[in-house]
């Protein structure tokens, strides 16, 4: 019988967070949530989650949203006939404070590299980290990866969860290659010229997954797959050249591990994030009924295609920065966050995003030793600030800046 685990869920109102809440909802005997946090954009949902889960503390990263969250907590308490509301922590350090609480597992589902401080706080506290916030590992690089004790860092991304499961089939020294699968996004099969006039609406129309805006856009230009390649390199200490990316449109084989004897072990399941979330929370034990399984009474086929590096150069660039190590991956990630925001605002075109990321990495490399690892949170955050500023300067002067997006 598995004992109940205490949890903190960071980013509880986002895509990963709401699915984690669903996992807990259906597994009360396995998990109890002590605290949740969110940016504060969905105050009503945050209040509902707080009382449904029975948390002690609610974190609000955006201090200006704290009053609205408290009002919704009071209204929800009154509706339920409860006198007390949970303690509320507000401001930029709220998430980090919750990440350091003495619990069994912290799920970091915060969007973007803003989750780095929480990742560091959790690892320093010695708590197991269920990591959905890949950007914090990528920004922190080897400094964060080496901070984690064996078994302390458990991936939530479906691809890395799949790799971790496939690694159970043999000894680490028997592994030959890691095979990272990609859906190909909404533009699979198009060449670079076809992508020149892509709009924001086009890029948000993912054919397989329902995700937040940032992840969906990253999937459209395969920046997300580049980030996942870097994450796999750091998580499993595997050379970037030993990570192969293949396009698999149905997203049912989530990744594979190839062994030295020619055997390839694949992890397959319907495209649903609840299973990898549940596995990360219960690791190394599985959670029964986390998601539906395949209906094997119906015919199905799996297609795998090579990646078009010309149309989608983000993966090639990611392999390069992963090989460089140091703060190069942080430059890749920070520049992408700025370029993506510019695309959303209509200041640059779709193809410009990856081009600006590459130009940012090149410019930063000319002025900084990108291969030198970060040595502190403050140093990494300062480098990120420089990387964002560099990307912003490029965006302002970009030839196609001001391109209209519909």
C-alpha cells in the first residue's frame, strides 16, 4: 500500500497545473496538496482549487493580483460555509517560498525561466522535484543539473518521462541513443517558403495537444523540441549528438531509447499529460488509472519521418548550444521568450523568431564566454537579463519588424 504523499503545485491554474489537480482529485489516498501558486490571472479558479484541495497556503506571484485572489477566497469560503481562508503569500518570492516547504514532492508547472528560482529552492531543500518547467533547467544548465541528488529530479514532459521509463529496460552503459519524438506541429510537411506568411492564429492551431500559448507557439516552430533536446542532454547526461529527433504526427510514441544490441524500447500511450504528471508525482510507482489506455480492438498505425532542418532549424541550433554547454542554452531560451513575445505582438514574423534566437546566440557568443557555466542564481539571472536585452535590440532593428499578424 502506497503512503500518501504531500505536494506543492506551482502554476496550479495553468495547463499542467489543472491536470495535476485532476490527478490529485481522483487519487485522494495517494496525494494531499499543502500549497498551490499561480500568477494571479485566474483568481476564481485559484480560489476554487484552494478549497477543493484543502491547502494551507496560496501563493500569488503578481502582487497586484493578491487583493482579487483574497476576495475570491473569501467568496468561495462563504459559499462553502467555511470561516477561515488559506494563508496568502504575494509577490515575486511567493512561488520560491512555497517551493522550499517541507513536503514530499514539488511540481514546478510555472511557465518560462521565471521558474528557475523555485527549482533551485526545491533542490536546495532536498525535496523531490517533478519538473514541468524545462526552461529553469535549461537556464540553470549544469549548475542546476548537478545540484540535484540522484532521483531528486523527475521529468514531467511526456518525452522525458518516456525516456526515463525506457531506461528501466537496461543498464545506462548499454544505451546507444535517445530518440526524441516530435509531432511536427501544425506546419509538418511545409517548406521554409510556405512558412513566411504564417499568422499567430495559424501557429496556435496545434493538431494534437491542447496547451498554453507559449508551449503551443514553441511547438509550431519546433523551438520546444530544441528545448527538449537540451533538457534530455542535461537530465540524462547524454551527448547532444546521441539524441535523434524524429517526427511522429500522432504523438502516441512519446520517445524511445535505443540500446547497444540494436533493441529500441518505446513508451507509448494516448496523448494525455495526466499519465506523466501522475508518474512524476508518484515516482517510481505508477498511479492506476491515471489516463485511458489504447483501444487495441481498433486498427492503428504509427508513422515516423525525418525532421526537415531547413524548414525547422531550431533543433539544429539547440544541438549546437547544448554541445557548447555553459550559459549557451540560457541564451537560446531567453532570446526565444523575447522573440516569441514580439511575434505575439505582431512586431516580427513567424520565421523571424528562430532567426532572432540564432542571431542573439551569435552576438552573445562574440561578447561572452558562453561555454562557461553559471555558478549562482544571481549570475544566471544577470546573464538572462543581458540575453533578453540583446534579443530586444535585434528585434527593434530586425528587417521585418512591424510585420502585421492577424
